[in-house]
C-alpha cells in the first residue's frame, strides 16, 4: 500500500535567478523620440487578431508605438508584444524599432551603472516588465552586437550582454518545458549551452587579464559565473529526465561552491547559497522520490522568500508572483494542498491583472492550478490490483457513491468512467478533505465541517493523519468514514455549515 504516497511527477519549484539580480529600476516613459516614419507598408494585421485576441471589428488596428506603422516592417518582420502590455493596441512594436530605440538610449549611458544600460535591452519602457520569449532573446542578440560594435574591448560589457541572452534563453526553455511537459526545443538548448561556454571563456579571460584583481572585481566575476551555472541548472532541471536532473545537480553544486567562495557579507551571497541549496534539494527530490526532511526545509525557505518578496516588492510585483508560484509548488509537494490551492488562486488573479492572461507566468499558474485540482484515488480493480484513478464527483447528496475515471496511465486507451461506493476508495496523500459524521456532542464533534489535508497514511490502522486549515486545531488520525473529498474549496473561514 506504499503506492498511496501520491506520484512524484509534480514539478518541484526552483527559485528564480532574477530574484538575485537587480530589479527593475525606473525607466523614463517613452515618447516618440525616434520620430515617426510615414512610409506605408502593407498592413495585414490579421495575425494579431488571432494571436492576441484583438477585436477584428473594432477600429483600433495595432500599430508600432515607435514608428507608428501598422503591419510588418521593411524587412517583413511582424509587430511583436511579449511583455505585459495588453489591450487591443497598446505596446506593439517592431523588434527592429525596439532595438533602434534601445541603441539610441544606450548612447547616453554614463559608463558606470551597468543596469542603466542593460535595462533598455531588457525591460519594456511602457509596462516596465521584462520582455519574454523570442523578443527577449532577439533583443539580447542585438545587445551583444551593439556591445561588440561600440565597446569591442570591454569584456565586462560582453559578459553582461551574453548573460542577458543566457537568462532569456533559460527562462524560455524553462517555461516551455514547464508548460508543455514534453518535447523540448533542442536548438534553443544548444544555443544556451554555446552562450554559456562563451560566457565562461570570457570570464576566464577577464580573470587572467585583471592584474590588479581587487576583491570587489573578483567577487563580481564569481557572482556572474555562479549565475551562469544556475541558469544551466535550471535548464537541465526543466527537462524532467533523470539524466538531466543529475546534470542539474552538478550545475547547482557548482553555483553553490562559487557563492561560498565569495565574501558572505556581500549582498546577495547568502540568498545565492540558499537558492542553490534549495534547487539541489528540489532536484534530489525528483531523483530519489522522497527526502522529507529536506523538503520541509525547502518549504520553510520558500515561505521566507515569499514573505520577503511581499515585504520588499509588494504582492503585485512580478518577482513576488514567481516566488509565490514556487512556494505553491513546494506546498503541494509537501501535501499542504489546501494552502497551495488558495495561494495559486490568489496568484492567478494577481498575475492576470499585472501581466495579463496571455503571459507565460499566468499560464503556468493556471496549468499548475488545474493540475492540483485533480483528485487522485486508489481503487482495487477486478484483477485485485490497486490502481490510480481520477475522482470526478460524488454521485448523490449523501456522498455514498463516487464517480471515478481511469485508470491513470499511458496510453489512455482503456480509460473509463464508472461509479463505486465511496468507502471502496483510498484518496491519495495531499487530498483536501472535509470532516463529517462525528456526533454533535462527541469530543470530536467540533471537527464536523472542518477543512484539512491528508498528510500521511498509517497502514496498520488504515487511517490518515489529517492536518487542518484552521491553525488552532490539532492534527488527528481519521478513518475514511469521517471525511469526504473536497472537490472545490469553500471560502476560507466558512468551514462550518458545509456539512448538513
Ligand atoms: Zn516600428
Ligand atoms: Zn510592455
């Protein structure tokens, strides 16, 4: 009956590397500083209606906010919008125009604060959120060319530009793998590996050429190097194979060692070490299937990270939303499903508002939420074997029977939907439940209607350890006649009255 411990295929979260890098600083709002070109090109914008759901009947046709042209540019490249701008016409631009604009802004760089240069190639000046996906990668490429052209001997800038590209590729691959959960883009991974090699080689050159290796300079180099290994680790981690998980552990360990070699008091070092350790724990979890002690530790760490982000950046910040999503995943992996679902629901509303419904983080939160809403149970089939099924709903008001679908395995050819007595199933660990059936005056009567999670299973007594959402209730051991599976969570603090 050990198989009751729910499957481990669920994604374990890793912290976002960008948390450790500088956060977005103020960007002056764009005006049409580049002037508008009046040359008219073909304006077939129908693809935008499809891609962004713009209203085809409305008069507003998307146009580039920089050159003001509709449709493709001179080179036939379409309008793009891959930040958090939304609405039917806001924020669309030609990549070529964005790059020109960034280049122009870059000419005014003071030569000191590197972020003030990078920001033009990384963050949309309208919504102040980073570009994502292909546009982010392409802008990083343009930034690399710009640096090669204007500062050919500046290794520090070359490293910054390559790092921007690796970060963009890393996020792209990571998100793709997390959303689609199958085939990964090999070309992109090759590009990422090549970029990382080039980065490490450039860092090596820097190290050898810096005769006066002041502590500050070498710390900075170590930090970038650590980020390179973190990105590589994340890319491997997202591939979801045993081989890539082993590779990921090596990268994360290298990242941790580099951080440990730095001055612990330097900013970001402590966070870097725990982010690396955190990721090692998450990856080991995937490799081993079960390491409860480190998982609990990781959960505690994720809670602190989220709390810190909320305090530092506020609940609506993009970084907070990412860290919150990772916390929700850690909660689910440690069977705190009720809390995970509540957090994801909140994050989804916020991400929809902050980033819009098309944004990859919003989609990732939605997918995760859908996945966690599935209620898995074990049921003994006619051949005597316990198999995993999806529980869909109770059949009647009295919940005596339950509708199952499955068995869950690939291929899904022999799947069927049928009804069985509720007492014949065993819910998976982590299933949210609501208590019922205790005598009103019995000493456990106060548990009726209380919401909790099934945290562990005692095969000798056939009962579950239940942890309650209400924090002033002790956890207790319950048999399945005293709880129902919760398919939809009630509003918080309305646990009473659920049970009639
Ligand atoms: Zn344009
Ligand atoms: Zn934008």
